[in-house]
């Protein structure tokens, strides 16, 4: 039961974000990866019906029990800047009316993806739905047009990874934004809030100043979605299609990481009264939900551009094994039971197989509390794997040399295909399951480059990895921002074949789990129905006919353990 508002609940500073940033789907980051990025019009609006019933955790008055990590950082920055905690509230967007009133002077909004102009959104809307409007952009508009956001006349300050998409004057006027913070906001945001409270005019766009000493980055004071804890910022490999690589590289001290783990443990203790919403694809009763949440109290998601770069001081990005193991052992000693790093570099894994092996060994030992570590959240065969995102991007050494020279270090661009093969072997042998992105349609990519990618996919056809082929998108805050983004219409047949081969591989991951008799009838019937009832009406139906013919009728060899 959510309490109704009173005059005492109104706050001067209200922090919020779109609903898509607040939902963790029972600590499973894979479902949102697909559903948030999918066109809202796909399959008759199916994503809308799924996501509208997504679970959330709020306190009885509507305050967020778990919130996006970036929002928690801004909350912590305000506290450390001397603002009164009683004046600040972080709230789920469904309950803004409980806290926005005449006293509200500032509404701070953090958004990961505002207009759907990212690799995932552009790719999945192209592959799945009619139109290019993703569920991410729909939920952002829903928040910005919420009548309570504009009812008090408060200044609206927006930041986050998607802020670059709405920095222009048109978007400012359309959404009613007073100021946009680009980049890191721990210094800029508190100053903007102070100016707003003093009645000073706000600049339309502010470039955030990074805190150079990582020890000075504020520590979150409340729980984050997914149990996110930041261990590093920036990368340094300088891939020209990537935004985070432009950020100053810093490593968060172990003391701060430990504090944030403790805060997440304490805040994420399961409270059935703080859970709302149901999911249509994971039906479960209250007891099952309680058991699942209880198991996941001690899951920690490490946000980093590459876990193997933690405390790395090598110009060739050779991992600092001792520092990494120090981090992992500290987490195990604290009682972390499910370990989920955000990213890992294939070149780092290939250059230091012992580091991966020692990490897995450390994560397999018993904690001081007597608990056995669950390596990760990916169940495959008889084992649990550590799920982690990585980037293969291409099989062409020429493209590596031209646009992502640092990605292959300490190896050379000519070594890249062998590096990928070796890295997958190292990761799989040590129970790591990478979710691997590929970049299709990059500037100057030729069919010869695409052929080399197809050849590399054939070399790793038995690897336990999920391939996510992405259309190149010229992000507004990356080096290649002035180049033309790719779409299915301007790709060659050879480039489109990469999509087919990636999803052939993905099907092979799970096809061995289904009895052959069922597959014999289900695959052709399902594939034929999807194509004839939906995809045959798409403009690029020739490509989709090829796509579904492969998945429905061709023989696919299952990947074994």
C-alpha cells in the first residue's frame, strides 16, 4: 500500500529517472537488454505490455528502495556538498505526485537512454519492430511529460549517459529542460542545484568536470539497482565508436568499494512489502519471489569498462593480477555470493590466462561465513558461469588498425583473430560466459572486412558465448559522431550475413537442450509463422526470409559442454 501525499512529504529537491532505469527484473540484466531496446511497436506492442508490469521496489511512501546507480551518485554528491537530507528524495517516477509540490525547486533526472540513439536501440528496433521508437525513448517521454514534473515550476536538470541526445535547444524546449549536464556530474550537479535554489539562471548545457582523485568520488548511501558497485571509470583503449573511452581513467579505492557493497547488502534485504508489479514472462507466487530475492541479496554487479584494467599501470594494458585478486578476495570475504562484472577485454584475457584462472579459483572458495560462492548468474549445462560483456566487434585486422588500435593491446591488429579465439577458450575453460558484441556497418567497412568477420565467427563456432551483432551508430559523444550510422538498407548482403551467422550460433547454444522430436516440428512452424505473419510485411523482407530459413530449416549443430 502506497501512502498518499501530505504537505509534509513535499521536498525541495526531487531525484528520479525513467522507469526503464529503475527495474532490475530480479537481478537479471539480460531481459532489459532486449526489451528496453526493442521497438515499442514490435509484435503488436508486446514490449509495452511486458515492461508495464515490470517489478519495482519502493518504500510505503513511494521512495525508491533501489535506484539507478548514477542517481545514487548524484544523491551522494548532494549530501557531501552539505545539502539537508530532509530536503532530498529519490523517487520512482510512478510516485512523483507524493513529493512534488509548491516547495519543490529542483527536479534532477538521470537517463541512460533518452531518445533511443544507441547501438542496442537502433539495432533491435530495426530487427524486431516497425518504426524506430524504442521502449527506452517511450519511457523517457512518459517521464518528461508527467504533469507533476512541470506542475511546481521547479528547475529541471538532466544528466546521465543519454544526456547528449537532448542537449540541443529543440529538445530543451520540447521537454522543458532547464539544464543538461554532459559527462560526470558529481561537481557540476550540486552547484547547479545551489544556483537553482538561489534563483539564479542555469546554463543550458554544462560539461561536467571529473574528480581526478578517485578517493574523492562520493560513496553511495542507499541501494542501487542490480547491486551495482563502481570499481573503475574510463578505459584508455580509445575505440573511436565508444563513449566511455573518452573519460579519464581512475580506479576506485577498495575502501569505497567495500562501503558500497555493505550498503547494497543492507539496503537490498528482501522486504515483500516493498515489491510492486508483476512480470508476464516470469510468473511466480509470493513465496517463490521471496526465495529468489533472498538468494540475490548478496549479488554484486561491478560496473567497469574492463575488470582486467583494475589498478593497471601497464602502457600495454597487461592486467595487474595481484590488485584484481585483492578485489575479488575482498568481495568473497564480505559474503558476495553472485559475482557479475560488467565488461572484460578479450585482449586482456588472452594476454593473462593465469589471471582469469586465479579469479575463478578465488570465486570458488568458501566465504568466512561458510557460504559457497555461486560463480555467476548464467546457468549453462551443469555449471554456473560468470556472465560478462565483451567486444569482438570485427574479424578484420584492417578495421582494428583504423578505428580501435588499442583494443588489441598488448597484441597487434594482425593478431586480432587469434586473440579472439584464444580469449574465448580461456574464458570458457574457467567458467566465464561472455556476451559478445559485433559492430556492423562501420565507416569504410568493405565486404572483404565482413568476410574476415564471418571467417572468425566460423573459428569460434563452438565457443560458449552469446553474440549480439550491432548496427554501427554514430553516438554524439564519440570520435566517429559525424559519420553516417548504419541501417539494414545500406548494408551489403555479406554484412547482413553476419547477423544470420551470429543468431545461428546463438540458436546452437540452446538447441541441444530441446528434444529433437519437438524441434522437428516447432522450429519450422514457429519460424514460418513469425515470417509470414509479421516479417514478410517488412521493407527488407528478403533478408528476413534468409534469416528465418536458416533458423527454422537448416541443420544447426548444438554446442556441447
